[in-house]
């Protein structure tokens, strides 16, 4: 069974950092583009970052560019999202997704075949 699971969420103060991890079971992430999305209560799902299958082409939404970094760890079969300078507006459920059909990365949620359940990020003092 192909599954994705996120970890690393939690409570952080404004200006702080968190590192989210997306782990796969039942398949290797090597041939998939990976995307990170978030959804806050009452809001639509928002694209954050994507990375192509080789890890050479990360791409970010304007809202997180310069603060978030997406990276792959092939040995661990994970993709991470390093989040710095967090703001209260960053609070949401963060989800990772995998796409084999769009190996070069995608900003649209519909492009991804597999999704994790999400991890909660809360930014508050």
C-alpha cells in the first residue's frame, strides 16, 4: 500500500522554525515530484513548494519564498520542508503530496496522486 506520512508539526513562536518531513512507505519517492500544501480553517488549500524527481528544481509560492526550503533525502526516502521566520499566518495543516505523472513538479493539487494526512503547525506566542 502506498502511503505518505508527514511529521514535525507542532507549536512554535513567531519568528521560530520548524522542519517538516514527508516519508513514504510502499514506494520510493525517487521517481515522484513532491509538493507541500497547507490549509487553514475556512480557507482553500494553498500551494507552498514543489521539487522535481531529481531534486534539482525546487519552486516556491511567493508567500514562502526565502523563508521555506524544500529538499529531498533519497537515502531516507523523505522530502523535507524547512520553515524559518514563521508567522501567525503560517498556521495551518501542512500536507505533502507525490506525483509520478508530473515528475518536474506542479503547483496544482490536482496534479498529485498521493497525499499524506497532514500535520498541524501552530504559530503563536
